[in-house]
C-alpha cells in the first residue's frame, strides 16, 4: 500500500526553506515559510517551535508564546519548549510564570544549563539570593563556563560577599582569558578589600581587552589615591572626566586628590561640581 504523501513532502520542503531563511537572518521570509508548512501539517510540533523562535527573533514575545504553547500541547514536557516559553513570558514581564516554565524545564530535562541560568537571573533580579546562587551553581555543574561563573560572582558581589565573588570572577578568567568583565569585577572586589595595587593592574587589563570600560579610569584613580600616588590618580580621574564630565563621584574623588596635591582652588571647583551633580540626581529622583 502506497502511503506516500506529496502534501507532506511539499510542507517539509517549505519548512527546510524556512529554516534556511531563519539561519540567514531573513525572519519575515522564514515566518511565512513556517506558517505555510504548518497550514499543511499543523501537528508538527518542531515546526511550531521554530516558528516561535522566529517570532522571538522578531521581538514578538506574545506570538512566540502562542507557538511554544501549541508545541507543548503536541509534545508536552519538552525541555527546550518549556525553556523558550519561559523566555517569552519573561520578555512580557510575567516573571512568576516564567519561573514556573523554567522549573518545569529543569524538572523534565535537567541536562541543559540555559533554564538554570535564566532562573538564576530572575531570582537575582528579585533579590532571592540563595535561590539565585543555587540556580547558577546548577548551571555551572552542567556546563562550567566564564559567563556562568561571572553570573554567580555578580550575585555574591551584590550580597557584599567580595571573597566569594572574587573566586568566581577569577574562575571566569581562567576559563576565558579574554573575558574582560571577569577582570573588571575581580578588580572591583580587590578594591573593596583594600588590595589597591593588584586592583589597578586588573582594571587596566580589563580596559586593554574592552576599551568601552571607561569607568575603569575612576576606579583606578580612586585606587591610586589610596596608594598615595596622587599625580597618577589625578591623570586617571581626568581621563574619566573626559567621558563623564558630570559624574559627581568622579568630581568628588578629583577634589580629594587635588586637596592631597595642595591645589585648594581646583579642589573647591570639583567639590562644587560634585554637589551640583548630587543636586541634579536628587531632583530627578524626586520627580
């Protein structure tokens, strides 16, 4: 008995075309191809899933949610579908629903770090520190990478646990020597712990790797001031002010450094600018 179905073959070809369009970044064409394929074969849950991914790439989380839910109706408890449903819900600001989707994903799969990373990020945003740490540690256990250790370090850093945070940031750099943010946050931990000379070294390493990290100049200036290297501190703070001319913290640190250098007039100017910046900030907060 011949069970060959030409309609299915045509739909499969449409899906393959859609996938090629998606990989090429031609998302509108991919969407049309996937929708035509699903019109002929609506029970193809992987196709529904890929259509949802295209909607996500197009910034339409609402339509993506619809597709992921249809895929789950056809193939319940699929880890990838649940994880991406969580992403779509998170993009819509529905955090608790997103957390439930991620929890279902790890419950039914558990071998992918993505859901754990996303869970950790949501917990961290809500200040649920212990849960965030557990989620990031679970992600790292599955796939130890620089980004995972960095995320875990950020939770410890926000909790003022700079020793644990430093260990995480150093591990991230061990895994990826060009991971600038690991060096940057490691330097911040060292600065918080009063290890100023090593902090300066790591701040400069981070800036060498990523020249957009221009806030490094303020931190280096602060560290050099603590080391009583006032001329060098002043030079670094001046570079910082080139990028952030209205930064009150920069002006205040510059004022302290000018005082240390015996330049009272310059110090008064920077103290004044620091106060003005604080007033602007307080005024914008009140509004």
